């Protein structure tokens, strides 16, 4: 009887997903180093602690209507970065979307430990995409719960805003800043530009039926005063990536 109940629940779930006309998607990026909003996440290469190692960054997502639920992860080739994030995005229109992300960088305890002292940090992101006549895009990102705290133990509410504008069909400039004091996330004492640069995409033709999307990002973290300090992010970075 118990087995029949399990099969019935599974059948209902499959029928429900099918009726929603769900779309599943998966893929991965291979990057030369992992830099997030101007802050390197992997600085553990022996002999040069400011130099990151290549990372593989897979994702899987499920979309039904305006709602997308998914997971994104990153793992370095030398094992210094292990990150698995969960997210949900709701698209209100072609220009506005809201995302809630559950970040987990630490893995110092069970992944599903959500009580005080866990590794999880929760962020809300409001993304705006400009019209074709003026294609300026903007995102506002605020951590609202979890391990992002100040020395007092209170929530830091680390907030990052980024503007981007296309220069051509395959290139854009961007500028991002930390708006508040952020010890754990951006290493800033207040308003500071942490991520400014240019991103260029290119598709390498392999055959008539296959091309390989690649990109390069040249950026700088202007909040860094001493690039020799390994506890601070490098002031200039270059990342090359391949989308699989």
C-alpha cells in the first residue's frame, strides 16, 4: 500500500509538471578564475595567493510561465571554492524581474542547516532592462538575512547596485558599487566602486552546426587601496570564459 501511495504521488507530480508546460534547462561556464562583482572568490594558488584558479560553473533551472526556479554552482580546479546557490526568479515584464537567492559558500555544516550560525545568506535582486531606444540596464541587490553580519552580530544588509550599457551587439560596459558597509561580502566600509569594466562576447565557429560562445571580462575593483594585501581583492582582473 505504501508503495502504491508513492507511485500515485509521483504520477501526480509528473502530470502536474507536464500540464504546466514546464521547460528545463542546463549548462555550464568554464572560467579562468572566479570573480564576483569585482571580488575574487578563489585566491589560493600556491606561491601567489592573489591569483585564482579555473572554475567550472554549472546550472540547472525549471521554468513555468513567469517563474523560474534553479540552482547555480561553482567549483575550482584546485578545490578552494565550493559554492551551491538556489534561486527563484519571477518576471513581471520584459523589463522588470525579481530574484531571491540562497547563497552557500561555506559548507562548514550541513547544507540544509538554516538556523543561526549557518553558512547561508539570502539576497533579493531587482533587475531592470532598458528599452531598445535607451538600453541601460540596472540591478539592485540586497542581502536581507543569514550570515551577512557586522561585528555587532546585526545584519549588514550588504547592498550592491550595477549599471550596464551595450557598446555594440557583443560588448557592454558596466559599473557596480557597494552602497553600505560590508565586511563579509564586499570588504567595504561604505560607498565604494567594486566592479567597473567591459565584457566582450564572441562566437567561435567550429562547424556549420556548432559554434563555441566565449567571452572576456576586463575589470577593476576601485575600493582596493593596496593590491599587495592578500586579504583584499586585486584592483585589476581579467576573466576569460567559455559557455557550454
